[in-house]
């Protein structure tokens, strides 16, 4: 926190970028805010009562879930991912109401996809609304740091008309609710989840590299867990608070400065976007705003998925399957 105070006298924006938006938000202890979901002693709560280690070994993965469901809010965690060989390993930090609404659930995902040694983790974001699981809206990116080297903050802002994904205060994706999306925009209370599991069948190069338990246990470390929203009873729709999103430390949208950072991030780091995947969607979904430069860059990155290369139907099918990656993965 020394840096924060120092930064304050230098420049306000410096404070924001160094200290993180969630720093002043209350952090619940694990026992107050969460319950174990699975994985018996592969979930460990540290002595501070707030930090959690989730591990995956040959027996099981592990995970936890918030005790309450929330209707809108700001949700965040500092996460340090396992290092070295992590192919096939998936760490997920997400919101869902799949256990309450089996047929028409909502979901907002961060998924971290492990990799072979020497290659970096990738992250994927996705959103489902009202059971739209046959319609994936995945994006996948590299990061500007090694997420296994240190803790970094990953956050989701969910309001009535937008969802913003953040990495260390850099917005990386903004989803605006459009009329054409209809029920595909999450609109029912959701719980917050964190899990680690074996995603051998799709996580790394579409299943080419599987989890190798010689390197287990794989440990994902979580701290600074923030639940800042309206806890709500999803059946009675009664809420325990008003205007929970309003807090000095909770972002309300993207500042012009942040927008520049987001655009730079997406230019450099985006590796997959459903909007440009012609193998999956012949006509880009209505909410997509296509940028010819982005299309060209993705095509250079992956000519098969992003068009311009002729191939047989069978091949196309195979490719589109692997590029879907995490569709309906949690
Ligand atoms: C959600 O899906 C159900 C059917 O599963 C449908 O009756 C309802 O109208 C949908 N809601 C929205 C907001 O689209």
C-alpha cells in the first residue's frame, strides 16, 4: 500500500492503475462468503481465512461457490496460476445459475487454459443468457505477463446493460446489451464460482495435449475475493440491498484512457473471436461490430478459422469444433 500513497501525490490515474479498483472493497472471509463445491481436501483455506488454494491431482479437481446469488455487481479475485507444464488444466472464475435454472441458465466466464511447457496460459471469456449454450460468444487472448509468476486481479462488472471483463484494471472486453441479443444477455441472479479441473479433451490445442499427472498437484491460488453486488433470492426476487454497484472503488464504465488500453490489448493479444469465426457463424451475430483490420489480423493468426482458405467440409467441421474450445465447458 506504500505505493498507493506515494502514487496519490504523483497522479490520480497512477493510483488507480497501481492499486486496483477493488482494494477498498470489503473482502469476506471464506467462511462468511463461500462454500466448498467439490474436491475434499484439494481445497485449502489459508490461515488468513480469506485466501484459498484449489488443486487438481489424479483423484479430483476442486472448487468453491458463493453462498449467495447476486443480481448485478462487481466480482473480483487475485489469482496466481500453476506454473510449468499445465496442458489440459482449466482454471475457471465465473458466475452462473446453472444449478437453479437447468434449461435456461445464465453464465459469465473467465477461463484460463493451461499450456505445454514454455508456452503461456491463454484466457477465454464467454457469456450465455437464458440457456443460450448452443450460441457461444467466446473470445480468447494472450496476456502481457506470465499469470503463473504472480497474483493478478481478474474482475467482472455486470450491470443491467453491460458486462465488462477486467485484467488488473484494464478492461479487455465489453459486452453491451442489444435488443437483438434478446434473452442472451444474463438477466437472473448468479453465484460466483472458482474451479480447477481436467479439461484434457479441449483445453490445449483442441485436446492434443492432455493433463500429465506426473506434474500434479496443479495449484491455483486465490486471494482478495470481492463480492460486491445485490445478494438476492432468485425465487422471490427480493434483494438485500439497493444500488450495490455504487461504491467509489467500483467502476461504472470505461474511461477514455481505459478504452485506449482496451483497444491496444485487443489489437495485440486477441487470438480468437466468435465474431470473426466464419466456420461457426456464416453471418456474424447481430451484436458484432466488425473491424476489417481485426479480421485481417486474426486471419493471419489462424487462416482456417477466420476464413479466406478453402478446405473440405469435413475439415471445416473438425476445425470449428476445436476452435470453439470452451463452449459450454463449465
Ligand atoms: C427464456 O427462455 C424461456 C424458455 O426457456 C422463454 O420462455 C423466455 O421467454 C426466455 N426469456 C427471455 C428474456 O428471453
